[in-house]
């Protein structure tokens, strides 16, 4: 099969290569999925799991990418809940070869059915951003209707999901980003916009939840905005600054079939809009994942026509 591999962390995305690899086999409780579309996020090349297995043994050349949509082509021994020929989407294990390939072996529990009226490119755009937003808001942030949320990077893949899901849950959403992102953030449902380059973040006032995708100084200043009993949720590693009277939580997103089904249903009925900026083929993926200019929205790799 065709696949994109990486062999050297220092090379970054420029070190990606299109090669031929053996098709994967399904282990116990696995399925093999014929991939129709996948997504890669550049921070994967900073994750130890891209380069080493759980015992810290080198596993390069490794296939990156962890989001996929496709069709089940084989079942492993003991696999239940899915069938050959079924449309699925989901989130591949961090420590196994990923989804920038024609096939992937993946635990069945990491997948959810993809309705027939949802395009594969849409399905591949949802798992990390959708699950991250869902888990950060509702599991870790315990968001309730009537609360206020400051969503950093609200025009991005995760931030736009945070904004929309929080708004649907009845929260008052303040989105942040660059000046050029203002209208996009407001269109996704934020009531206010903070230009992080020019506005005073402290003018936001107290909020119940900050969803941080930036870290550093922005995170430290945001911690001071959390009202008593509120929560700072971070997806950029251990929290450096903690609210004086609230909680600080960092987490790594996990696959969850029920949550994936909730998210894709919201896409189907129009409650949730996706943010795809570019679609490329697997043959052209290396160039697409090494853009020469800043692009808005996700880059999706369409593996099959």
C-alpha cells in the first residue's frame, strides 16, 4: 500500500516521504480500515509516541496521522460491533502506525459508524478537534448552561468546535484570535471577540471556563480570569498557572464511540460546522502538509477518490 512515513524528528514535515508499505493485519479486537480520508496535525511530530513505542523502542519509519474515515475491510479475532463494508470514522492509537496510508489496523472501539450522508472528508476532520472540544468542555470543564467560556484560538480546528459546542450548551462564549479571525469567530457563535495582539485580555473580566490551546503567557494571564469555582482547561501540556480559587486541568484526548456519534449527528443536523481549508490527495500529501503560506482550516488528505 502507499503510505507517508517519517524517520527523523529534526526534519519535521519536510522529512515526510511517500513509500510502499505492507498492508496491516488485524490483531485481536482490531479492524482493518480502507482509508478514504485522513488528517494530520503538525504537532504529532513533537509527540514521543510518533517515534517510539510504549517501551521507548524506536519505531521509525512510522506512519503519522491519527484521524480517519473509511470502510472496514477486515475484522480481527474477537472483534464485535462493526462489520466488513461498514463506513466508519475515528481516532487511531498514538503508538501505532497511523492514517496517512491506504489502510490502517485499529482497535474497533476507537471507531464509530459514519452515516452515509456524511462525506469521508468531513468524517476525517472531526475526531481530534471534536473529541477534544467535547471532553474539555463537558468531562473536564463540567460546563453548564448560563456559564461563560473564553475559547482561545476560536477560529482554529479545536477552537471553532469549542465555540460551537459551548454555545449550543447555553454558554456565553468569548472567542480569541488574531484580528483577521474576528468575523470567523463571531460566525461560529461567539458573542465577543478578543484580538490577542491588540486588545487587553484582562478586559474580558471573570469567566467560568477558559479553554486554552495556546499556553505560555496567554495561559498565565487567563488563569487570573477564572472566577471562584471555575476551571482552566489546557490541551498544551501541564498547566503552568493555576486559578487562585478554581481548578486547572490538562488532558490528552481519548477515542470515544458514543461521543463521536454525538458529534457527527450535530454535523448532520447543522448544529456543528466544520472548518476544512484544503483537500489534497495522498500522492500530493507531502507538498500539502508543507505549505508555503498560512492556511485557514484543516488540511484533509483524500486517500481514495
